[in-house]
C-alpha cells in the first residue's frame, strides 16, 4: 500500500511540474482523496399485483385419475426447511448452507443488477458463456408427485461437465455447466419463499419448476409482490424451464400473466399413467436445437396432459412437438396434442416446457434426459445454435 501511495505521489508531483510548464493539467484528475462517484440507488420492481385478487388455497386436490396418489394430498415437510445448495434427493440430507431455517438467503454482490439475471459474457455466436445457477421450485400445495427426487437427481447430474448426455451436443462449451439451489418447500418455514427477491433472483439464469402444484405464488407470503418480482426478472431476460405439473400450478386464472407469458396454460385432464404415446416433431421446428439428436417419432409412455386451451393459439408460443395417444381414454384425446413448447420475450427471457415427467422411471429415459439438458441450456442461452 505504501508503495502504491508513493507511486501516486510521484505521478502527481510530475503532473504539477508539467502543469506549471504547460499551464494546464493533462489528465483531468481530481487528485488524491477525491471521493469515488456514487453508484446510485439500485432499482427494484414495483409492488403492483399483475394477477388481480389472490384466490384462497383450494386445498389438497389430487390430480384426477392419478393411480399413484398418496391419498393424503399433503406435502411432506420434515427436513426441508432452509434448503440451499445442491438439491437433496429425499428431503433428509443436511442442507449445504450452515445457516438456520430463519436466515435470509446469502447476500448478493451489490454490483449485480436486480431487474434481471446476472450479466454473462456473450460469445460471437450470441450465446452466453460460463457456469450459471438454477433455482428449483417444487412446492406442492395439491397433488405431490413421488418423482420429484428423481428430477432433483437429474438436475444435479445434467449440470455437471462430466454428464454423458453432453457428449451429444456438438460445440457445447465445456464451462456451460450449472449448480442447483432449491427453494424452501415448506410453507410453515420462517424463510419460506424468501428466495423470491430481486437481489436473490439476480444470481440465477434459470428458475426450474419441478412438479409444483397449486397456487404457490398466490398463497405465498407477500404473494402479490413476489409475482411482480418474478415478472420483472423474467421480462428482463430470465429463463424458466419445467416439466409435467409445472402447468398444474397457479391454475384457474390465479395468475393470468404467468399463463399468457411463461407456461402457456394449465392442465385440466390426463390419460392414465403409463399410457403409450408417439411424439413427433412439428415440421417447421424439426431443426430446433432443443430437438437435435432426438428421435422422431419417439415412442414412450406417460400420463399425457390435456391443457385448458390450445397452446398453439397463445401468442408467442411455438409448439416443437406433439403427441398422439391412439388409445386415449379422454374425449377427443386421440387427436395430436402439444407435448413440448417454448416461448421467448423481447429481452431474451425464455421458457421451455414438456408435459412429460409424471413417473419416476421417466427420469432414467435416455431421450428424456437429453431433452431436459437441451431445454435448460436453451433457456440459459448456452445451447449451440440456440442464440
């Protein structure tokens, strides 16, 4: 430090001599001890409620026709408080964050903008560069899927550079990896939903909805403001991805903006569990980077969803693939229906969703794992060809 001050002193002394000789100071500096310019106040989203009046929780309502319901409709809560860091697989592991359940999320770098995801280096191809973070929401106020732990494991696996699924993506940057944090799932926890703040969301490139159900935002503490914060983050370039009951979430017009701009709609019915179906790419999107390397037709089985409206008719949404369920038990269910879709806003906020993901076995399926990897990378602007 002394050497630095001495060098500064010598430079300023030389400048003074030069100023005497030339009659002016050449560098325009204000000299030692001048205060640094203020960074100014950090903007924050307004508190307006974009969704209208909150609707009370409808209670524990199992998905109609589901065959693996626990019958309770209750969400397990033991051991889930204060979860931050790598995702637990069964809700029993010790949280990676040593802070207690009542502690607020870790502080964010004060220089990080709060109206969108953290800035990333952008390559010449238009892709973002470097590792990123994913925040996972899996609160179930209604039907609880027993495959949530399998999805947690999948997210942890696919985020690592060593994931074998990555080898099939030509040109994928070695550092296009991610780490995963989980939101507190228990609504009774003191810090439940505290992760939805402008400062905390600025750390994340992607929010992932792992089979949440019910009016989670609507019923959360300060729910109207939390909706506004998420909306500002997403419209500023944040990414979202989700599977299956990510659309059995904020349903029945509880959050109109969400359904019109992120999810596309909500689930209203489904086929029986493990019903065979054939997924085929839509011709105009057959070369979409999310679908590259995946087979079409893709024969698999699922609890195939029916949505409340035709997602193709929702402005801004692109249906990448449809599924045909030839033996559907739903009226008119044999007609091809949307299975995978995406949307993007003017500032680069992206959303990726698939109706698949009900059963535990789905998360071991090679094609499904590849699809999820590509969808998350696309949402984070790191999928080659997906700029």
